[in-house]
């Protein structure tokens, strides 16, 4: 798909506009961020075009005559393209459409309609259906610097960080009266739709405080398996809430990461069906018991 976008620009095929909204002087992409990032990435020689990319035909004038030439671009990075092809690509433009004067609900509806011709992923549907208040809470947490130490750029780009924060909140809201321990798509959707607006602001502050301490405790990237990140964040939340030793929690997490490959007891909960209530419950209980021992 990336290669076809570059081919479309060079061949003159129409490319849909990028829709953006402006808020407090900052531009946010509503639809089309992958098109812009693909163009930037290709020009920076970060990927080569697919070997199945068709050739392109460019026209130019030489001595007053219109000359048509075919260029092979398959399998090439930007720096390997013919100079004429490079010049033509750099001369291409993307159309940006700024949306203004609309309410948040209308912007979400426009996003839904823009994507009406293709199925939205569960992550995108949650963005469309969640409340503004919940969106603000999630945004404040995924923007925390500690998330950059937990996630890869690809994971952050595809919205995995957002789902992991939601899963953490689900664990925080689990108690004797209600359980949110299934991480299957429909159960996350149900939580966002029916319960997310009732999350107490104090809990968000406590989780943020835990992430502050995590960020101070880990200098660089920490390789925690994605399936365990909500449990780690929840553990930080509980330690701060219960005034336990955060340094001991950090030691426990370092030990968990170092010995993960040989932790057969725990790994049986992440072999298959990792989002099922049964396996989430087992991972959840494992971490809660560890926190109780601190």
C-alpha cells in the first residue's frame, strides 16, 4: 500500500486529501496521517518500493518535442530512483483540508463517514465512540514520557499504547462488585461505552504519580512484554495508593524482565488466548500477589 501511494503520486492517480482539525493553534490529523508519514519515510530512504510496483511513465520536452519515457521504480529506495523521477516526486503535493467550526461530535461523525467504505479497526471505533472527557484522560496518560520507554514507535503509531492504558484502567476498576478482566475487543468496547466516564479523577492522578516514579526509576527502554504492561502499570498504581515501597516494586519488575524466559509458571498465561478473562485473571492475580508481598 505504501508503494502504491508513491506510484499514484508519480502517475497522477488521485490521492484522497488529508483531513485535519485545528485546536489551540495545533493541527491534528483526522484522516490521512499514514499518507503523510509514508511520503516522509520514503524520501528519507527508510523503505524500498515493493518489487511488484509497476513502472511509471513521465513526459518531458526536449528541443520542443514531447518525449515519453518509462522508468522502473520497483524495489528501489528514493535515492536509487532516476533523478528525473526524484524531481517529479518532490514536485508532487498532497491536499490538506482543514476542518473548522465544527463540534467534537461532528468531527467524529465526519471521521466515521470518511471511513464508511472500509471497516474500522476496534481501536479506531473506540476513538469514535468514546466521550471527550475519557479521551482527555487517555491522552494525558499515553502522552506520559514513561510510555515511550515501554512502547516501540510502531506500537504507539497503531494505537497499542491507548489500548494498554484502557486495559490498565479496567484492572483499576475491578473489585468485588465488578470485574473487567477480559481484554477481548468487545469487552474493551463495553467498558469504554458503559463505564469509562465513571472513573474517579483521583485514580487517574494516582496512576500518573506511579508513572512519574516509573519514569524516574528506569533510565532507558524497558522490555516488558505487551501482555504484562497493564499489570505493571496497575502494580505501580497499587503501590502508590497503598504507600508501599516503590523501589522494591522496581526491583521486582527488573527481576521479572531478567527471568521472564525461564518463568514457566507465568508464561503459561501468555501462550494462547492472552486476552481471555481466564488468562488475564491469572496474570492479574500473579502481580497482585507479588505486590502484597512488598
